[in-house]
C-alpha cells in the first residue's frame, strides 16, 4: 500500500530540510513505498529553493507551488487533490510530528484494516514537548467541546497529523475549510460518515525555527462553523453521505 505524505509549507526554509530528510530516512528504513508531497504555499522566503535542492537527495519528494488562494487549509487541500498513494497523511513541515509515529499509523492501518488512523497526544503513551501553556489550555477546552457536541470519545481532533485511506478522502469531499479548521473537518466528517478508525498515541514537539502560522483569535468562529456543520450533517442528513457498504 503506497503512502502519500502531504505537507503544507509556508516560509519554512529553516525547518523543511531537517523535517523531510528525517521523514524520508524513516520511511526508507522501514521499506515503505511512499511519496512526500509538499505544497509550497507561495512562500516569501527560499522554501522553494530549498525544496529543489532536497529533490537531489530525496527521490520520493514531489512539490508544487500553490499560487493561490493561500492559507493552511488551501495548501493541504492542494496536496489532497493531487497525491498518488493508496493512503495519505497530513504532516507538518516544522518538525513537530515524529516520522516514527507515521510508521505506527501506517502499520496500524494495515494490521487493523481501518479507514483512518488518528493520533492522540493526550492518552497513555502520548506526549508533548515544549507545548506553550496557554495553547494547551485552549487545546484541551476546544477538544472537550468537540467531544461533547459530537458525542465521541476521541480527545485530539484538532491535531492535523492523521492518516486516511484514499477512499476515505474521496468520501469526505467536498472540502469546506480554507484555514486551520480543516484539521477538524477531515476527522469529524470521517466519523460522521461511518468510516472506521483506530486511535494510537503520538508525540508533538514545538517548532525550533520560525513562528506558528495558527492565529487562535482568528480561528474560533471558523472552528465553530465546521463543528456545527458536522453536527448538522450527523443529525439531519438522513445518511445521504454515509460510507457505502
């Protein structure tokens, strides 16, 4: 089963080399057939130049520049419309996600034959390193709200780092979110539409370089919109979008 890894990158020239070399080295070590798909989201720094050089070292690296519209959600969606694998993971460019966790996701998907694999940093075996305290408080409140409204047990919906089969990704289209709210749209639609999933512990490490692109003040209403959309679909769509048996 070929794995595609979609990575949105905006002004990540300092982080992208270490991220991609580590990712490629890990996937190659385990003999996993894969492609690394990077969306250069019209970066203003030398991200594109760094990616061109990395292609000389990483034979599985594919990248394109998204001329616009730009933004985290658009950049991820750009890759999700173009990847070639049988399954696809969303992975961050800033070294916050661990490639070993991705291998664990991939092996779990094959072993348990599930449609999605979700990580959780907040269950036994999960961990966070250098997580900003105020963001942790907001994260736990936001995930609690999602759990209560959607009546699910999963406690880390807001983390983008997840793995989906191609059929799952096709089944949860069309995508609505142009921003970071895509991180909850993908898993919530998958759950609401009846796709199976496994939850495994994963780790998260705060970025070493640059600054986070997530602006919490700008995102509250957008997250809430997607949450309400998924709630309405769950209760009023009469099963029209459910996974075909």
